C-alpha cells in the first residue's frame, strides 16, 4: 500500500446515491439478506416522527436560496461576479458548479442539474407527480419507422437517433406496480392510457376548487382525464410503517411541492424505502453514510475494485467493493465515471471505448399555458396536481400532429400558492434567478404590487405538459477543461440545445394546454395569461448520458444497466434512458431500479 493511502474497508455492495435510482436497489438487496453500504453526498434530514425532539430537520425553504447574497468567483466564465444565493440542500455555486454552454457560446456556472444533495435526493423536493410512461414511449424507433410525415426534421434526425428501449412495457410493468406499492402513490386508473397488473394506488384527496377549470376544459375537448398519480400517502402505508393524520384532508399543503416534508407523508425514497431498513426490516445489513462525497472509482481489469470517497470531515476513505451501483443523478453519475476514466486509461477504454459516455444527454420537452380565473381559491390547501390526461400521448393523436412522440398534460394546482412562490416564478428564467422574480419589474411597487397580488394570488391557474425530447449526440455531458470543484476535480460541462422538432412538439402541446384553459368556460380573458414552452436549459429532469441497449457499439450499458465492459458496475439513475418519456421520470427510474435489483439478486 502506498504511503498515505487510507486502508481499504471491505464492502459487499456499494450504492452511490440514495434517490430514485439507488434506494430501490438497496431496499431489495437488504431485504434479501445482502449487506449494502450506501454513500450519499448530502445530509440526512429527519421528519418529526424520526427526531427524538419531535422537530423536523426540514426548514420548509429547501428549494429557496436563503442567506446572505454571494458573488460568483469562478474564473473564466461569463457570469463571474454575478450575485447568487445558496440553498442548504444544494452545493454552493463556487464550491461545486455545473457549467453550461449558453446560446451565445459562452460558459456560465449554474446550480441547474442538481436535483438535491440530501438523503432521498430529488424525491425529497419534487412535487410527487408520478405517472407511468406509455408502452410507445419505450419503442419510439419502431413507432416512427418508415414515417415521412414528421414536422421540423429536415435532416432526418428523429428517425436516425430514435431508439427502442431493450425492455418493453410488459417487462417493466410488474416493477411499476411494485414501486407504486412500496413507495406509496395516490391517484386513479380510469382514463389512463397505461394498464396496471394490479391497482396499488391509494385514494386521492378531494381536488382543489381551482382545478375544476382544468377538468372542465379537458371534458370540453373530449380528453379522458384521471386524478394525477402523486407520491403522497393518503392512508396508512404498511410497507413503510407510515401513518396519516386522523383528518386526511389536512395532508393537503402546497408545501409538499418543492419542499422537504417534515411529516414524512410525501413518499420520498428515504421515508418509504430506506428508513424501514434501519429499523431492522431487512434481513441483511444496511449502512447509510451521509455527507460522503465519492471522488472516483478504481478498477482491477473488468472489475471495479475500490470506491474512493471523502467522509464528512473531508478525510479520504476507500471501500473495497464486490458490486458497485452508481445512482448520483445523470449529470453527476456521468461526471463520476469520466473522473474515474481521467485517472486510468484502461478504465476509460472500458467505460467509453465507443465514445458514448456523456452523449445523448436528455431532459424533457415541457411548457404549458396559464390564465387568471374569476374566483380566488386557497391554493395552499392542495397537493401538486389534481387532474391529468394522456390524450396527447395516444398514437393516433401523435401521428395526426406529425410528431414523433407525445406527452402527458396535467394542471399545476400548487403553483403560486403564496406570494413568495409567485416571486419564485415571476420572470424567472432558471434556478439561478430564484430570488430575482420581483427585482426586474419596476411596476411591482405600491399600488402596482397590490394589483398584481389581487390578480394573481389564488387565481392563477396553469396547465403543463411533459414530453420526449429528441436525442441528439451533440447534447452531452463532459468535464470542463478549466473549472474545478473545491476538491480540485473538473466540473461537469453541459452542452445542450433544442432540436427543431422539439420546438414544434412544445408549441403543439402548449397550444393544447391553452385550449384546455379556454375550454373551461369560466376562465375569463385569456389575454391576461400566456402560452409557450420552457426556456429552462437543464432543470431537474436530467436523463441520458449513459444509455442502455442491446448493442455495445451503440450504448454504454446493457439491458440490465451493467456497464458493457465491467463485470460489477451498474448505473441505475435516469442516465440509463435512451429517450426521456412522456411524463415525469421518477416513477420509471424507481421501477427500473427495482428491475435491476432483481437481476442483481442472481449475481451477487
């Protein structure tokens, strides 16, 4: 052992990341009797029930940048010197930036692409919207084969770059059902375009009155609707041991969206899958090590033999691992693999011999429409969404529109629930501008501000969509040549543009959202609203970059999410996806992770 090298600690299975991609693997393996060490970069925040003092570690400001104003000090980027504010569940921008190449060709540091550095990952802060993907989402190459009617695709990029998943809906369906049961989802099936083998939904709560406008609009357009599946329990949840208040309606709080839940009712992976393991529910052994940053992986030939990380005090540590599962969220997982390859040419040849690691980075096509309704509703007494429709995910509708794929549409019930959350989105362009909402509109002072609140507070209603983005090899994650994190490692460099077909798809679906609001019948003058697609570059649905497939020349991972040229390295977060799906991806990531975990049971 070289001088100064820390001693190696043996570990059977190491899972890196505690969110949607890592927690299902750990849950399955520990319950089957295996020993798992989980490394999580962020802290463990306890709910009220988990705290000896009965006080949650959550502050209900998890997604808001708080504290003193700071300045970007990263040299050599276009936004050096700009102001920003830090959130306590995401890294400080100067310590661990992501860097994106902007439309003007300049590099800028950003917090975008971090889902949340906390045990449970992004599932702690998301709104919980949890639809399944449709069967056609997993077969978009086959679905589009031979078509000559696609809009805004003069170079034939869609037909060339579309890929079928190496597993179909029938193979994934039992794991959707398992995820819905073990995670804890409420919603309804009638009206969905997906078929369950078993109904594991809990019943939804009564919708917020403002959602009636969205429901009426969907009905007027002949769109079959259903109650949006949400990862929030409404009844006692036996698999995790969680219980609900005596009055289930008290569960409804708009704070569930974009905040940590101090009561543990939102079904994040910590409360639903990992906390029960620490209570002795597993037959194996489970050790969660929070505040631990994995720096790189080290291989001996075709096996990843050692996981190098820094403990909460910053000291280097090494785990000698038999099996390694990487689930850091797509950008950071690709970055970890690239950092490991940077230190070892043999590792580089095995993980990136075909040059595809980091390529085909995806997010979602998303956007929608909004308006102001006549009556004011208490939008703080709601969950994130009430109604959804798969109308625009149907094969016949997609083909009629000349599109390659469709998407799910749902109303955002909890947006703008408080004046503070109105500020969050007013004139916001990305997550760096979270506190800039009111600063650049000088009309929002005095009477103008009162008029704005009168028109917006409790009366603003939006309808949004999620849809597949066209895979482009030029959309990719690299290591930045000059920007480093606080440990001296290259930062992630994100290069991403929208394809012309993406824009056509977003415009078409945004118009459908506008028609839903117009069809509601009582929405007033829509000139006070807006319609469009998102300008956010990266956001939270970070996918792709290490896609799985059946051909080692055309993918990074095999069908079981194992790196092609490694015997014991698996990647189970959203980076495995070759296409981004027609809905929020968390449930699909969880379902696939359960599927991979079952495969691992026969190998470890």
